[in-house]
């Protein structure tokens, strides 16, 4: 039986997307393989938690390393965390990983895959690269660096080496696959697209008129547009805020933000400075098992990206929002995986980032046609249950590692 090592900054008890996804992926693989996880310090919603440096959970051996825990929404704090955690994970992996074993490493933090490459060279390991965000493209899209900068050019060169040396590469969507294929030239057979999944066991359509969040916020009688998830640099929060300002007090439409991230302070300042009355921003529920309550606190959901993010990141929240039976307004590049899923399944609307006029018109249309929202929402829930289940994702991962085992 092949030994699989998962290298990730975030793992159980972390409940945010990366930690949750890697935890369940590892536990699925552990049904057939000997799986060990080498991860950073224990956190939940990025807050330090108490946990043993070693424990076993659902047949997975968990080895926790040390590292700094500065505020991730402060750029330099995040960089320091990235470096310290990546180094300690590498150091432990160096002593545990053996020749012929396989490493599964995620691109967050972006330094960690290069340590996996170093382990391949030093220890003779296979390594599988799981791309959650594409670097250095994300640095350009968010405006941190120009495409012509030295850092970005070096990043492209290093990533070409990384992709060439990887045993297999996992992408999360068709758009991401296209970008990675362009870096590999003819060597595209090593790419496997495995989507994330909907948590249909815990997230399902519920009656909005009995929703705890809407009751607590006195929004039961409003038409609610929900943004749930990371309020981060890659998301076009500004588009939603501008649409809300345009619609402020003129309709029965209300905007609800549930989440946190680097742009949440900007959002709160905007609401205050513009004296906007139809936006409410709250923190997410502390238990992921209760996210069905949050995702059902609306009539329509909205997922936004800044321009140029197609292929760079695929929103995992999309699948759970579908599972909750809500139509989706996708503010995104036209060829993104998000846009493709919404269009091909007819579960919402696709709008270009920055097109505030169309966004406002679409929200008005949705509010005026509740029967359309109901139909799209029902279809979204069906698609989530039949097309994007963990069962399908788990099978795809096991098939991939069987191929590696066979050809090794």
C-alpha cells in the first residue's frame, strides 16, 4: 500500500474552506491508503486552537508543526506566517517522507509546493500538486505586482519547473486547466480536473421564513441578496456595494454579507461613510455544521470576482450555495468555471465585473420574479446532489492515486 503524505498549512480543526477540503480529502484517501498529514499549528477560522502535536482522526495520522499566527489580513503578517509554517512543515516532512512515497501538496501557501519539489529531489518522493490558487497570476490580478515585474517573471519560471516536475497536477475547474495546460506545452496528460463538492449531507434547502439569521436581523420581509464567504482581495465587493447604494431605500431589496477577510473593513467604512441602510455585514457562524442556516438566509446568492480571475481560483462556496437551493448571480469573467456552471445548468445570471448597471437590473429582475428564483434554486439543489457530491470527488482522488501507484 502506497504511503500518502498531505502537506497543508490548514487542517482539522480548521473549518474554513482549505482546511475543511484537505481534511475530508485525506480522510477519504485513508479508506484505502496509509495517510499522514503534516500541517501547521492548529487553528479554527484562523484563530489558535488547542490540539495535540500528534493525533489520529478517521485513520489519518496528523502531525502538527509550529509557526507564527499573525493577522492573515495584514500583508506582512500573512507573509511571515507563510514562511515560518512552510519551513517547519518541510523540516518535519524531511524526516518522515521516504523514497517512493507520494506527497499531496496544496498551493496555499505558495511556498509549500517548492518544498515538496525539494523533497522529491532529496528523498525520491512522488508529488501531486493540488492547485487552489494559481501563482503568480493572482498577484497580478489583485494588483500587488505588475505583469512585467521581476517577481512575476521569476514566479512564472519557477512554476514551469514545478509543473514539469510534478507527478500529477490537480485543477479545480476547466478554466484553471486551460491556464495550466499553457504552461506545460504538450505535457498536459499529467493534469486531472477534480472539482470540489457540495456538502449535501448538511446543506440543503430550507424555508427562508423560518430562517434564524433573517429573523435575528429582521429581514424576513425583505428580498435578500446574500454574499457568504471570504470578503477578500480577489472578490469584487465594491460592485455589490455600489449596486446597494443605487438601490438604497428605493426598493425592498437588502444585501447581507456573512464572512470576513481583507476587504471587510473597507465594506464597513463604505457603509458608514455613504450612510447606506440596505447592507448588513455579520460574522459567520462558528460551527461549519450550521452553515446551512447562513446559506439559506436569502432569496438569491451573489458570488463576485475582480476582473482577470478566471482560471486563477474556483470558488468552493459555489457548490454549497447550490446545495442550499439558491440561484446565483455570478459577477465573473465570462469563461470562468463559475460562469460555466451557472450557464450550463441554468441556475442564475452571469455579469461582467464592473458592470454595475446590469448588476442592478439583474437584482431588480430577480426581486420582481420570485417564481424564477424558486425554479432556478430547485434546479441548483438537484445539480449539487447529483453532479457535485463528495462521493464523486473521492472516487476521482482514489483513481488518481491508483494510477500513480500502478506506474511507480
